[in-house]
C-alpha cells in the first residue's frame, strides 16, 4: 500500500485503483461504484448539502450515529457520482475526527487524474472537504 488515507475501506479502494494499470478500467470501476450508490431522494437534495465548487450538481449529507459517521449523497453526473460513492464507502463508519484526518493525498494514489478533467479532480477534492466540514460540524454539536 503506497498511501494510507486513515480509512481501511478507502485504502482498499485506492489500492484497487492504483493496481489497475489501464485508465479505462479505473474509470469503469468508478462508474460501477456510481451505479451501486443508492439515490438520494430529490426532496433531500437541498442547498444546505450541495457541494460548492463542482461543475455538476453534487449533494452529500453526513449523520453522526453512535459516534460514527454515515453518509448519503447523489450527483447528476455519473462519473462524479462514482467519485462520491468512493468517498461515501471510504468514509462510512469513521468517527468525525477520523474523517477530518483523511489526507487528500490518497486522490493522487488512485491514478484517476489521468482520466479526470482538472475541474472534476477539483470537484473530487471539494466533495472530500465538504464531508470533512460536515463531520467537524457534527462533532461540535
């Protein structure tokens, strides 16, 4: 394992992506994750949980339950939805402190930059930052 994000689930997905030499296969894995993500009901897609700085519409909501974070979200763009799904799976079940401590360096370790436009790569980071911000807010409530 080249990078440790602070989340075992996230590290496993990063390892899977990093161990896939074909950029097309990495892209297909992200699209597969998107298809597995349960849709967020439209009435829950509010401005309060919208990720700022993304070209596509992205919504993510964290809830703190018995000391750990659980996530749901959705996006109108399939590849962005896959990136969101990767983060939701990777950060689910972590404490707010663990979510806040996730090092964004794992993004480079995925090898996805070869397949992502700069705006989409920036959006990926914005989704992570939004989730970290929500975790911090919930921990301080």
